[in-house]
């Protein structure tokens, strides 16, 4: 049967399904990113590859993969894969859509609330022993969330789920910008379609849910931050390079915007040193948008389902 290579640690029960089907499975059992040399070595013999969004599957990798039949990406996005090269080589590419929508929306709102109400700072303060009792002018006064304007950049499934939490849970006015109008969200949530510039100028919270394209890379640059309210908070759980991190650090340091909640980074896993120094209204987490046991298990199951289908000569469930 086929040889399957997995670039990261995956739930053992999912790998057992591959072995039960007669396939040979090799999993890289180590934290962090796979070394380029190791990826090139392992892919040369594999017929199926299960990989991460952080694994760069470019033309060189695909050229090396003479036996490869499927690349199963453990993510909704697939910008890490050279689709043209894969198609030319007859390799199927799949992703894991749908299962992480609500989980990622939950994390978005967790970051929004944590940054607005300075939860991380307050937690550190309480643990330090510096809390001596309630005061009217406590050191961690935050920003209001209820009833404020929530701007969504990218009104797809995740953006809509975030808008739903804001509108129905916190009575927020929802503004959105997207290449395509989302009429169902407008009807359900009274979401208002506006230009990107208007969204920046009117929103108290700006939440990014767009994909990474040539047009969206550094969409949030210094000029974008200059349009935002000085009391605004930026949330990014989409793709790091959508935000120019140097510009973001500048905006935070100068008070051009009030804060940020960041899950993804421009040069991931590297975090801009300027961001690391900032604490007030700034919350940083290590790309955990989909990181619940239920969701990550579902992602692994979908990837394995796709591999099993293609290796059995069937159509993939989630082709991109």
C-alpha cells in the first residue's frame, strides 16, 4: 500500500485509521517546524503528505515528490502550497474547512475582551501581590465593549460568526468590508457594508478575517492605522502578513490606536520584538485560533479522510 508522511504530531487514533487501511505511516514526533532538508528528504518517498500551514510546500518540494498523490493541509488556508505546481504534477491538494469557524470566533472575542478589559495585565497584577483592595481609580481601567462599533474585515464564515457574537451578545453595531456583499449577515445582524476607509474611521474594534492575498498583504499599514480611532483595538486571528507589524508597533507606541489582540504574526513563529515589549491593552497568543481538542481532532479526521479517499482511488472530500 502507500507510504504516508506526517510533518507534525497528530492524534494517534487518526494515524491508526491509515495503518488499518494497510498504509505505512511515518510521523515526525517533535515540536516546532520541520527542517527544510528533512521535508525534502521525506517527501521524496511519500505518496501522501499531511502537513501544516507553516510548512512551505513550494515547487522545489513538489518536484522532489515524485510519488506524491495528495497533500492534505491541516488548515482552512493553503497559501503555503504552490497550487499550480501541484496541479501540474497531478497532486491533489485538500484542506479542512468548516470545523474551526466557531472555535476561531470564540478566540477572536476572547482576545477582544482581554485587550479591552486588560485581563492579562490584571491577572499578572493579582498574582504579584500588589492587589490591596477595590478602588474607584484602579490601575487597570479598561474600555467598554457593549454597544460599541465592531468592524469586520472579511465577512466569510468566521467573520460572520464573530459579528454574531458582537451583535447578539454585546449589542454592537456591526460594520463590514469584503469584496462581496453578505446579504444574509445584513438581514440577520443588521450588518452594514462600508468601504475599508469608513470601517477604519468608524469602528471601535477592528477584527481581521480576510485571507492572505497579494492585495491584502500589509493591508493594515501606517496609513490604515492613521485612519483608526485612537481608542480603537485591532484583532488579528487571520494571517500575520495582513498587518505590517512595524506599523502596528508604531501605532501602539505612539497611541495612534489603543490596543491589539494578536494570534498570528508576520514572520511566524517569530514575534516582532516591539510587540513583546508592549503590555497595556496588548494581548499576544501563539496561533491558537482553532486550538480546542474537539476542533483539532476534527481537522485531523478530515485530513485523514481525504488521504484515505485519494489513496483508494476515490475523489477527495475537500479539494481546493
